[in-house]
C-alpha cells in the first residue's frame, strides 16, 4: 500500500458514512430543526426525542431518529441539519448486509458522476502533485531503516473509465528500501476532480527480495478489484472529516480522519506550520499518522513503532 495519503459531499456520504458510527445526546422534539422534524415525519417517524450525533457530514450537524423504510421495517434515519436524509441504518446481520450493499451502490453511482476535466493537474493545496518532481522520506520503522522515494512519472500514461468519462491519471512511483535493500516498487494512480478532491484509482505493486520480484501484494485497480475509487485528499479538509483512500476488501482498506489543521512539523526538509494531521486505521487495525503541509504534501509519516520524516522535496 502506498505511503502517502488520504470531497464531494455525495461521495463522502456513500463511502464514509456506512463505515462510521455516531454517538450523541437526546434532544427534545421542539429543540430539533424544523427541516429535520419534517424529514422524520415524512419517513414514518413520530414526534419525540431525536439524537444529535457527534459526527458531522459535509460540515453539517447530524441527527438520528427511528422511522420506517418502504417495506415498513424499523430503520434509523440519519438526517443532516438541513433536512436531507443521509442514510438509513438497519439492525441485524442480514439488514446490515443490505444496508452496506445499498451504500456501495450509491457510492458507485455518485463516483460515476464526479467530473474530471483536468485530472492530471493535481493542485490540491495539501497534495500538489502536479508540481512535484521527487520526495524522499527516510527514518525508522521498528528495527528497520526505511527510505521511500516518491517520483512523479509524467511520461507514463494510464486511463480509467469513470461513468462516461475517460480519465487519464497522474502516475507516481513509490520505491521503498528496507535496510538498504529494495523491498517494493509501486505505481500509484491519482486524479483530481473539478472540485479539487484528489482520488486514488489504484496501484500496481512489485515486491522484491534479493533483487527479484516475489509478489504483488496489495495491488488493486478501480474498475477491476474496486468498484469505487478511494478518496485520497478532500478538496477542503476540515477537522472531523472521514474518508477512505482504499476500500477494496479483502485486499486492503484504510479509514482516514482529519484530527488537526494547525500542526507545526519540523523535519530535515524544513519546518512547516498549519499542517494537516490525518489518522489512518489500516486493514489489520494498525494506526498511522500522516502530516501534510500546504504547497508541499506529505512531510511526515508515523507508523506504529516508526517515524519517516521528509528528507528532501524537489519540485519541477
């Protein structure tokens, strides 16, 4: 899996909401916004207590109440403060599977509608890959010395079909060395939507041992193993934003959450202020933290038992 990571409101709803849980406080009916009350009543709910949840969707407060689906089954209604029905959550294994399948279908439909006019022109402030030539991160991970070389490959051209669009991605080579020996080479595929969100459309991976390719673990491509591309970086990330750069079970999953937008990070390449701090939960439950500086990109990675600061940053 690539080391560097990672909004359209609709896609965030589809890809992220089904995977996050909310916990909130009960609000009296007359304390709930009128638009939310109307949606509760329109979906089989009754006037009564409504939970105000801790999480937010696209910056809007979220409420949860009991309602009915079209078949008359009890369902938890997830509603944003403006009255939009964001999701319907069911109890029970079978209903949960139905819910997840429906969410996946919504995600596929939403991503197919994302517009990509200039996908290789990746100018997101926290991930300006279009101006990058090479980043080198170097440090420790457990007992290993690790060096990661990330190089943009503008001469490599690869396209994906997204809805009715043919999207040409920007390619980055991610070359990782462990204790001086080449361990992995990955080609990562990125595209920026018209709203500034950066998506991750997959990676081709070669794993090395003693200078020879021994496997391709973690490889995946949108349209093949994945039905929805990952969200690598929201257009305007905010504290509390949650998204999935990789959503390809059983190959790999990654859940990201923005923890801060005001970190100061000092690394060999320089000192950067107002950095983005992102928490990542990986497929195996391991937790990593990544820091992104405006105009630069990823300046530090902190996997469990390790630290990989940015050593050098070269632009075109």
